C-alpha cells in the first residue's frame, strides 16, 4: 500500500465515522406533539379560553381573600403579645398563631386544587365533545 492509498482509506474511514455519528433523531427540544392535538373548531377553542380566564379570576379572587385573612391574623399578633403577662402566654399566642396558619394554608391549598381540578374536568369534557 502506498502513502496515497493510506490517505484515501483514512478519508473513507473518517467519512463512515461521521455518517455513523450524525444524529438522525429529532433533537430533544423539538418533540413531535402532533399526535396529542385534539381537532376542534374555533368556537370550542374560544369557549375553552373563556373558561380558563374565569378560572384564573376565581383563583385570583381566592388568593386575595386568603391574603386578606392571613394579613389580619398577622396584624393581630402585636396586640395579643402586648396583652401577655408571662412567657407561657407568649408561647400560647405563637402556638395558636401557627396552628391557625397551618389550618388556613391547608384549607386554601384544597380550595385552589378544587378550582383547578374542576377546570381540568370541564376541559376534558369539552375536548371529548369537540372530538365527536
């Protein structure tokens, strides 16, 4: 084998290696989701958007009400602490405050979950109707 033929063989090996390492798959940031699309008319789509906006408004209203209630609890603490006569009274105020906070946050999480799950149920029903 001559030096020239070594170069040709080497070039062919490099080309074959390139072909084998070239990506033939779709890049991970460009996933094909076309199979997940439910065909529907524009009227259904607009109706769904309207429901989404109403749900967002309900979530915002719920969060604002919750924020007002929690702020009131926070603002009541200084007065309650001022009325304390002993360290045990102070501990009682804080224990009561945090117990009520946990109860309210848990209740609020349930309220928001219900609002959002109701929306998901409605959208699933709309999508079924639109697909028919």
